[in-house]
């Protein structure tokens, strides 16, 4: 996101530090804000109750895969204060609804609420990514569309990894191939992901796990190295 260039990169440079920035490539290829970010933006702009009732007007049960329906009925239509509304809205879109319908549902909710997303202001432009890399930062892959990879087939997972690297490599000439699992945590990827990373000659990858990296990780966990969730840092809390 643009704030990583405007703030993070500049603070790092001022302190003679560098970082690794993991980039989902779909916004550059499709000129559309990622679903995961559109959900965040909507949650920042409207109340949970308003979002939930707008979403439910468009939601049909067949948009939820069979194996999730029971759980959906149990976990939704619960208490509805603001906070509950927000988590329910996110839970439906991120977890229950099939990826076949998610994008169009978010389109409809945004249209209904007259919310416009601006891709060009939301993400760091390629030229600026290039400048970051030239001054010593690493740019890595964060897939194309930021899916929960464990929900995808082996072939779909490989496409997410391969296509994101080919975009980054042809636009930035990467020094090293590194990757970060979208969402993170051991539930968010599986063996197919790790095999695809090895097949695509990725050198190292990050997971989310609340501990430091140890020597052993470099041999046994090279494609799921631990990193802290920024929520755990002082002042890192997200609402
Ligand atoms: Zn992410």
C-alpha cells in the first residue's frame, strides 16, 4: 500500500535500515483494489450493521459451499451490535462465501453504498517499488490475488506464485526470490504451497508465528519462517 512508500520506506532510509516488502501483483495487472483491502476500506467507512444488511440483501445460500452451510447458519445471524456486525461481515466474505462470488458481492455492496475505490492512490506505483529496491530493500511475492492458498487447488496455487513472480521479475528484475504467505498461520497454506515455492525456486518464505527465527529453521522451515504479526508490536494494534 502507498503508505509503505510514503512512511515506512522513508523512515527506514533515514535510519539506514532496509526491509522486505511483499507485494500482491493483481492490482497492477487488473487495476482493481484487492478484495481483502476493499473489505478493510468498507469496514472503515460504514457501520457493521449497515454493511451486514447491505450484504445480506445480495447474499444467496448457494453462494456458500455445501460443507460450510451448517456452520454459516450457526455462526451468522447472531447478536448484532456494531462490532458483531463488522466481524460477521468479514467472516462471511473472507470465510463462508465461495471465491466464485466474493468479488461481485463486494462490487454490489460498494455500488449500493456509493463507495468508490481508487487503485492508483492505494498501491505503491511500480516506479516507486523500483526505487525502493534500488536503494537496498527487497521486493517479494505475496501471490497475485492474496487468497487463502489452502482453499485453492495445487494448480491454482502454482499459478498464484508463478504469475506473481513473473510480473515482479519482468518489472523489477528481482535480486532474490522471496515469498510471504497471505494471511499467514499454518492453516493458510499446505504442502502444495510449499512444493510450488520449491518448484519456482523461491529462496525463502515467511509465515506468521510468534517467535524469532532460529538456525534450525533455515534447514527445516525455509518456506515457513516465523515472523511476528505487526499487531504484536507496540502501537501495531489494528481495530
Ligand atoms: Zn497480506
